[in-house]
C-alpha cells in the first residue's frame, strides 16, 4: 500500500483531500481537522474505511466502518 488519501467532508459539505503516510497519521489528521463530520481513507480507487466523528467538546469518539 502506498500513500493514503484522506478525504474530509465538513459540515457545509466542502471536501478537503490530503495525502498521508499511513492509517495512524490519517486518524490523527482527521481528529485535528474534523469537528463534526466524516472522513474517508482511500488507497487509489479502493475505499479503506469511512470515519464518522461523534460526541461533544470533551468526549469525542470515532465510528469506523469498512469499505
């Protein structure tokens, strides 16, 4: 697997796409940049996972769904 594409969809449906080195880095970047919303991890044309951030200001968690 090469670099992973992290695609973040914001609250207003705008999309930010970033290349990251690995899954751990993708989760870290998504956690910093997503307040409420979704992110997807892609390896080329194959979706690796869909991430959905839940919770409030102090108790957030990620729901991770497979391809």
